[in-house]
């Protein structure tokens, strides 16, 4: 049996605590957070063992660590776990910038310690089916891939202030999905955005709505839409278009859209289910599968999710998008990589 440590009990950390305590392959879960009252509350709710500091958790008899703290702490906490030889699951991103992510990845690679990064869409049944269809060749040569992420409402502005912006915080999931599904690497990015909601987005140098075009080395074009305001619900869809066929993920009965086609609208039309409320209900099973695969990694299995190398490539795409938004021109991914190394 396996014992894990969980660091960070915010929105996603508390969600992970519930998921992990219900896993039959785990014999124990130790949890910690900088807020003692939250630790006590989550421990009482889940039955996990409370620990009053990160240092004590890492020094305990844990076999692996899940890092779900705030983004600015990801690199330090992941490195602390890796230095103790503990397989680690780190929520995205592994660091605040692409350059920092690359430096961290080098340290992790030299250590030989397994680190999996939290891009849960890879474990969604529909997304995985799209990946298999692409790999089978049934779509023919790919020409376009479209990925959409729209939240029902923005996170708290204190979170936005330190998030790194919509490309590093939100659209990174889309960047990972399109890169993973197509099997192609991004070479150029053009991004634009606007603020029509809370003016604090502008004050923090961010946007609440963004559109990104990604050119891939295999010839495919990616079109990514990201938005912080979608009152009908959480909208996450993927469409892959090939010369021979098209396949989609996210067009389920809970898709938060209204169908304007009279023949397919109304209570018996499509979609007819309750709209997805947020990413945690949309991807509940994907998160469970993802963490289950990490338990297997801790037990000596291979990483079947995103690696630190994947996370670094996604971070460079986000960096290029951020620079493109600032400059108003397409930006080559290699150019931001080279600039960071100077």
C-alpha cells in the first residue's frame, strides 16, 4: 500500500484530498497547508492525517507527494520533494515562467525522480478517444484543431493578480491538449485579447477574453479560445479536423450552449442535460484517473500523464502568447526560448 502527502488545500487541493482518500490503493494521506484551520477542516471531512508544516510532511513516511499549493510555490515545493527522492505530482504550472520551468526540469531530469504534471484533460475519456483517432490515421492529415475553455466566472481577483495571466493560467490546458492530441510542436503564436469585465484585469496586465492562433511544425493550425465569463456554465471543447474526417470532444449533454437549430432545440433536443458548472464537475473522472495513474507512478510505473518536458513546452507557448499580446504581432516560440537563455 502507498501513503501520499498533499501540500496545499485551496480549491483544487481540497478537491484532490477527497479524491485521494477514496482511492483503494492508498493506505494513508497526510495533508498540510499554511492555514491550520483549513487543515483541520479538510482532515475532519476526509479522514486524512493533518500535519502542521511542509517540512514535517516531507520528513514523514510518505511514498510520494502531491503539490496543489498556490502557483508561486510550485517550483520550491516540487524541488523540496524531489530532493528527498519522492515521486511528485505537481499541478500546472511547475513554475511561474517558462525559463524557470526549464531550469526546474533540468534539475528534475538529473535527479531521476519521477514528476508528473497536472494536465487532467489527457485522462478525459473523450479527449483520449480523440487522441486515439488521430494516432490511427483515420482523420487523414490534420489541418485544424480548435480548443475552447470558458469559465462561468473569474476566480477571485487576488488569484488573478498572481496567476501569471490567462495564457499561463487558463489557456495552458488548451495548449497542452492541442499539442498532445496532434503530436506536433508549436512554432509560432499570435494572441489577442480584451477586457470587458472587471477592470482589475487591465490593472494586473491581463485580459478576460483571449484568442490564440498556433502554427505547428506538422502543418496544423490551432485555434484556442479562452474566456473568464460564460454565465451558462463551464465550456470546454476540442475539435480536430483532418482531410478525411473530424472528431470532437466536449459536445456532451452538459455542454453549456443553447442550440439555435429548431429541429434540435428544446427539452428533447441537444444538449438536454444540466450544463457543466465548473471544471471540477466536468473533469471529476479525469482527475480521479489522473491521480490513480500517479499512484502507479509512485509504485514504480511509468508516467502516463504530462511530464516536466511537456510542461516546459506548454510554458514556452504561453510565454510566446503573452509576448504576442504585448507586441501585437506573431511570435516564434524559439525566439522567446532564445531570449530567455541570454
